[in-house]
C-alpha cells in the first residue's frame, strides 16, 4: 500500500498528457471555451435586439390602432 499502483500511474500519465501534450492542449481547450462564451453572449444580445424591435413594432401598431379608433369615432360623431 505504500507504493503507487498501476492505476495511479495511468491516471497521472493521462493528466500529464492532457495538460502538456497531444492534440487537446489546455490552452486550445480554453480558447475554444472562450470562443463559445463570446458566441453565446452575441446570440443573447441579438435575441435582446430582436425582442426590443418586436416590442417597438407592437407599440407602433397599438398607436396606429388608437389613432384609427379616434378617427372612426370622430367620423361617427359627424
């Protein structure tokens, strides 16, 4: 029990390989994570822009309906 078993060495070797070598280096992985976060934030801001433009269109439509209702009420009063 005092020494390290084969499984300990396999795990240590795997960690060293992931950190310092191979195709999946930590710097590459972190760069990909950062790109993903930026893309997510950009998508969220685009959703906010679409939602705000949709709200403005709804407000414009409501204003137009109110104006049309006032005009039709004036026409009926004449």
